[in-house]
C-alpha cells in the first residue's frame, strides 16, 4: 500500500491553511494516511471546537470510500443507494469538505476540512490537494 509521507501531508496541510487564511476563515484541517490514520492536523485560532472531529471524520470518510464526501452525501439521501451509511464505521461525514489524496494514480490518504460553509470547506480541501498534485507533477 502506498502511503502519504509526512512531508506530503504537511504540504497539503500548509496549503489548505494558507488558503483558509486568504479567505479569512478559521478552519480545522486533518490529513489521514492510506489506512485512515491521522497523519497531520491543525486547528487555526478561533476555529470551532466541534469541527475538530468533523474534519477528521471527513478525511477518514473520503479515504474509506476513495471519493469526495459530497459525492457520498448525494448517494446517502433518503431513498439513495447509501442511505444511512453515515452511521457506519464509527460515524462518517457525508457532506463536502473531504477529498481523497491521489499521487501517481494511487490513493495515499485524504484531507478533511471543517469550520465554515461546505462550499468553503471543499474549496480549502481542494487547495490542499492541489499542493501535493503540483509537487508530484513537478518531481
């Protein structure tokens, strides 16, 4: 199993935090490894305490299913094929802000962001992903 390195996880975290700062947001950002274990985390000053757990669960959810949490959310609505999935695995988060991290075609981990609207959470997570994608492309 290919795993995200600490250096890569820190790059993802730093890029997400920089984007949150640019947007004037206070966020919790979690990066998990390929096994869904916490690899890097930061809580910006003033970020909601309740969002700590949400950011970690978003990252784990994205890694467990290797898809964006917002995609899982659309599939888990009443009548959907994944209805009630959020109660599995010790609790999942099925709204935007969690994204798998892929390097050279392999999922190596995931990022989860929480602390604002789901649109902001997703955008900040995307900034984190872009940092490692750009670095991998230039390596």
